[in-house]
C-alpha cells in the first residue's frame, strides 16, 4: 500500500490540475460538484441527490432510508441561506471505504436556524467525474 500512496497523490493532483475551472466565481471541479449536489438538497430533491451520489454513499443502505434520514436532517436546520467554503482536504483513506482518492470540503452554512458546518466528501468515479460519497452536518 505504501507504494500506491505517491501514485494516488500524483493522480489526485493531476485530476485537480487537468479539470477545467468554472468561469463563474473561479470554482474548480470539486467546488462545482459539491455545490451542484448541495443545491439538490437545498431544493428538496433528495431522490435526485441519491441518484447523483457515488456508489460509496449509495452502498450504505436503501435509497428510501437515506432520503428520509437526509430530509429529516435538513428539516431540522431549515433552509440554507448562504454557504462559505472553509477548507478542502485530500485523503487516501476514508472510514468505511476502500483506499482511494477522497476530498472533503467543509462549508460554513447559514441555515434559517443558524450556522452549521456541512461536510461533503467527493471521490472520482470511473469516468473521473466527482461524485458525493458522504455528507453530514456538524455543529
């Protein structure tokens, strides 16, 4: 596994550098993928968010269970009014997942009930498109 670490790190860097940047706001592919997916949640389109998620997220249980749990979680905090990216971290390991390429983006999100930290972990799929592998909210 130690031999794969430099290769995975190089691949992660190449993915970041090779991906085009969004014209609006200078966002890179990670931010675009995360915010597009978060907008699905913001709009209450949980079933679509499930379909767009990575296999990692979908392998954790049924669509119905995830949709209901996520709907309850988001209802607890109210509408998302604004979101600010705080940090982006790269990891090769993620709890409950095989070694790979993972990026966790931390956002300070102002919900109608107050500020919370949203965590969105992305991983590239076989076509190198970033998909959400994990999502959570912490205080």
